[in-house]
C-alpha cells in the first residue's frame, strides 16, 4: 500500500486553477521531494492531504485512509510541519507539545515529548514561552509538534525556510534519521541542495501540474542544476 496516494486532485481559487489534476503515489519508507517555484501549488496540495482544504475533484489517501471520508484515521498517521510559525505565545514549549498530544487523545506522552525535544535541541527551552523563541527554535518546535503522535508519514512544507546553515544541517540530519528509521518523508523545498542530499525521488510542480517526476539522479541528469534552479525561480 502506498504511504500517500493522490488521484487527479484539482483545486480552484476563484479564477485561478491552483492544482490541475495531480496524480502521485509515494511508497512507504520513501523520501520524496516536492519542488517548484512560488505559487506552484505545493502548499495547497499539502493542505488537502492534511484535511485543511478541500479538493474540487479527485481523492487523496494516507496509508489507505481517505483524507476526507476517513479524516481522523488519516490524521493519526500523518504529521504535517506547516510553513507558518503560529503558536499560542503564552504557552511554553513543553505545554505546546502537551496540548498537541491532547488533540490526538494521547495521555502520558511526556517521555516521548522529552525525547523529541532532546532530538531537536529544544530541551533547554522546554519551559520558555513560545513568544520568546527565535525563528529557528520555532521551526524546531513546529517539527516537534508534527511528531508528538509518532506518525509514520511526515510531510514538511519548507521546514528550513529562513533558517541559518547550522540549523538547516541539523534539521536535515534529524529528518534523514527519521526516514532511516522507517518514516515516509515528503519535503517541499526551494533548495536544490536539500532535495539533492535527502530525497530518493523528486517531483517538480509548476503552475499546478507535475511537470517532471523521477529519481533524484535522473532528475539531476535531465536538468542540469542551473536549469533546475531556473525552473524553480
Ligand atoms: P510557495 O513556494 O510560495 O509556498 P506553493 O507552491 O506552496 O508556493 P501555493 O501556496 O499552494 O503554492 O499556491 C498556489 C496558488 O494558489 C498561488 O497562485 C496562490 O496565490 C494561490 N492560493 C493559495 N491559497 C489561496 C487562497 N486561500 N485563496 C486564493 N488563492 C490562493
């Protein structure tokens, strides 16, 4: 069974056809890259997978669970790291993760929360209010939030946007480890080097369509880095 199955997904915002019939099948254990320029439709596709937006047509499944008709089951097996850094500013890092656990009906999740915080170098900030975190720390907290219910499938929407090189490398290492441990990972990015380092297969999205899809090596051979960057620009 594929980890993610997307069939003919279409989405229109007023006059703009944001997704024009996307088909994708991502295998369990795969590290999949979704590349594309601003406005290609990456976030829209992820929002549909996460049940935050409705497709006009088509269907999407996470580990066989329909994201609309079987929403709860689909959310249990999916962890989404959104692009926006939005937290309740008056809760601490630990409280934020406890609240997120509560959404999933998880009690006594503190050991796992400690482990996630330690892996993301957040332990020192456990009792700090989220409003006092730097942008990079907030990015880490977003990743931690997506992992509190131990989802086998993780989707990260530009997790390293606007973070410094050191943190970016740290996040890459951590995400790569999750993948090695068996998690399926889908990553959207503008950084070619990120996709190059991490992904098994890459799909390139442009104006709501998948314009190329292949394993990383074939993609990099097919488009020289410069061309690929141009296409991403
Ligand atoms: P980026 O790399 O900038 O994050 P993206 O590939 O994630 O871009 P989307 O955010 O999915 O692209 O946007 C796809 C298109 O849909 C864009 O033209 C965007 O302006 C439009 N769009 C997205 N959300 C909405 C919305 N809620 N209402 C109207 N238009 C929207």
